[in-house]
């Protein structure tokens, strides 16, 4: 047990976690040189293409007589649930900060999560090889945050490997070995899982107590089900079969379950069935962004349902329920932790399950009370009742933490205030960086706030947020008519005082994007039966005389006359 270290790497997006993991894999000789490729632990093709980590990935390494279990985590705010689960499986964390960017919002958020779990945090400043690196300034920032001296912060280049060996040795020195006892009966925490078409559900576990071998009967405490363990093993990072998994180790248990519903992340696998033995598990975060997925081919409804259940296996924050629309058939209203999360799931459905989807606009969840005082949850504008049925409406608000260099503070504040944000607090993190705390409707955050903030601050500001509850709002439903026909999929819920502006904006945008027809197309925004904005797409004009080369003028007239008649018809 004394020779095991379990740790993960946490950081803001793109600060170099996966690259540092690559160097660890090199140094420990875990991956053969010829098989090595950049960001090796980003195993999904989608992760490699987008250059971001979406899923945590465990890997076991051997170094100097020690077994090191590393979990690489994602950095984007939408995937922070992955980070919190990884943290529950380890005793230490390397907190990585980019020397050119400094401490960012997710650095702070992840540090807080690690401290909550009482983990040993080892701070390191990465990318010191870059010309634009502000190494000592960033070292000072992170040392202050972690409450350590500047000498204790590692200065590394994950790309060139500088000081990476020293950092790995510090992990062995500083991160405590697991405390658990092997002699107790088995208790293992499921922190992730995946579906294997041949072997069924594979649970990723951290064994807290006892040991587990194949052909052993175990209980899933939460689900009250028993199963025979098919196989146990480690990650190298592919799954490798072993004779047993012992307390303190991270590995997998192949359960043989064919139904994804049988395994719940956060559940405990135990030898005997005693509910009180269950480990604390995780709070599943509530989805905040809702998007409808319909299969393009309506016969693929069951395939989509199956695919969503399988994806939920290693992403418990994904929720979905049946929804049907006249024009689109049967589909699912899905709940996500953010817009990027929804885009990634849509992309995975397309790539991993070959399902082409019709996807609605992302929306938050509203709550209304009708005239009789009855509450209703509204997840899509299509479900919003006639305005006179709505007595009160509520929408989710979020608390936003923005880290911003002093020189861009003014622009960041301007942007936040223009989006109905209320400033709560402004504090300074260091001499050059401020922390702005704002409260604003979640609706504004999910529409590209991140990109807009980046663009007004030349890419320097970063943000993170959490939903803080529902607040009363004056909301109305804006309908859009295209050629006098209501298009439910374009309807939106908007604040009453922004309805006219929004209506104008939408019809103008539609005019830019819709192709002209042979006849005039009216685009109208309608509020409570009244038209509040209108644009017209002019009819396409075909030059019917184009094929003529000179010739008699009467031939040209004849063609124009025929076109006139046709249009009238
Ligand atoms: P997410 O998982 O998406 O949060 O990203 P990440 O933190 O895993 O970052 P990743 O390892 O993908 O690195 C992001 C970019 O920084 C890549 O282009 C790396 O090549 C580059 N990078 C990482 N470390 C270094 C370094 O030490 N020096 C330089 N010059 N570039 C680095």
C-alpha cells in the first residue's frame, strides 16, 4: 500500500494537462515510444480533433518501485462534474497553470474542489519555454492562492519535459499513500463506467477497502442487485486484466450487466448487502440547458433511445425524456450542464452511433404559475401557454465569477451589465487581476457569453458559474412566422422589454440566411397575436432572356410576357 500513489491533474482549459500526462507516460515507459502520440490520454477521436479533454481518463504507471495511478481530467466548465468525480478517487492533485495566461476561473474552481476533498495539492506553472511566459509573476499568483512559498511551486515545460521528472518525484514524496485496509470486506466506489458491446457494463472503480477478483459475487448497494464479476483489471490506459484489485487501487470491474440502468455512478460495489455501508457517492448535478434531439429518420427513435442510455453510463449528468412534435415525430428533450456539453453529445451520437439528428435551440428551464395557481415547468418555447394563462414566470439565475486583468475591467463590466448582470462583489486576486462576482439570468450566459467575454478582453478573461435558483421575471413568448406560417422551432422566450429588439434581430437574421423563393416571403415576429417586426425576402428574379443572343426584340418581349403570366399564376 505504501508504494501506491493516486493523483490527478487539474487545470483551466488548455493549460497543458494532457501534454503533462504524455510526459509522465514517457518517463515511466508506460507507452512504447513508437506508439506515443500527442495528448495520448485523449482517447476519443472527438477529443483529439477538438483539442479538448471531455472525459477523465485513468492510467496506471510504474516508476522507481511505485505504482502511480493518474487521472487526466477535462478543463472546461461544462465538464467540472468529471473533475469532482476524479478527485474522489485520489489523494493528491497537480494544479497546473499556464505561464502565459496565469490563474484563470477554472484554476480557482478546481483548487476549491480539491481543497474541499482535503487533497494534497502540488502547484506547477507550465509552458515556461514560451517567449511570452510570465513565469515568476504566475508563480507568485499561484503560491499565494495555495498558501505555499514560491520555491514550492514547480516551473515546468510539459512540452519539452523540463522539470517534469522532478514534479513526478514530488508526487511520490508529497501525496500520501492510500490509507485503506485490504483485510476488510470489499467496498469500491464507482466513479465512472462505460458500455462494452461484448462484455456489457464496465465499472471504473476506486477500491476503498478489501479486494475483488473475477468470479466473485458482489452487490451494488444503491441498485440492490447482485452480480458475478466477470473480470477485473487496470488501465494502461487500455484495460488490462489482472488477478485481483486491492484496496487503494484504481481499476475496472466488468460486471456482465447488459442493461445500462443497472449501474449508477457514485454507487458502491460491496461484498455483502448492508445499505449503511454505502460510500458517500456524488451529488448528480442538475441539468441547466435543454435541447431537443429528434432522429432525422423517424424510424430511428429506438436506436436514439438506446444510444442515449449508453452515453449516460459514463455521463450521469445527461438526462433525457420523451417528447413528440407533429412535424418531427418522436424524440427526446435532453438536459445538459452547458451548451458545449450538448454539442459534444450530439456529435458523439452522430459519430459513435451514426444517428443524424434534428437539434433544437438550447434553452433554459422556466417555471410558470397559471391563473389557477398551478405550477408548470417549461423546457421549450413550444410548451409556453397563451400569454393570458401565465400569471407569474420564473427563470434560473446564476452566480458568475469572472477573472479579468485590470486593463480590461471596464469592458468586461460593460458587457456584463448590458446582459442584465448585477454586480455583487469586485475583489483583487493579485495586483493585476480582478475577480468580478455577478448575478445574471442563466439564459444570457448560455448564449455565447464565454466567447463574447473573450473577445472584449482580448482572450484574457475567463469565467465560471453556478446556478443559484429561480427568480421572478417578466417573460413573453415570441413567435416567428415564415410565409405566414408559425414555425414553432423558431419561437423563443424573451424578457418583455427586449421582445421588440429580439423580434427585429431574428427576422433580420432570417432574411440574411434564408434562400429567396420564386415568390415573396414575409418574415414576421409576433407577440401576443400582434406583429412587432417584419422583413421581406424579395422574390427571386430569373433572367429569362439570358439564353438569347441578339435576335429580334419581339422574341424577348414574348419571353418576358410568358414569365409575367407564370408568376401571376
Ligand atoms: P483540456 O483538456 O482541453 O483542458 O486541455 P489540456 O489542459 O489537456 O491542454 P493540452 O495538453 O491539450 O495542451 C494545450 C496546448 O498547449 C497544446 O497545443 C499543447 O501542445 C500546448 N502545451 C502544453 N504544454 C506546453 C508547454 O509546456 N509548452 C508549450 N510551448 N506548449 C505547451
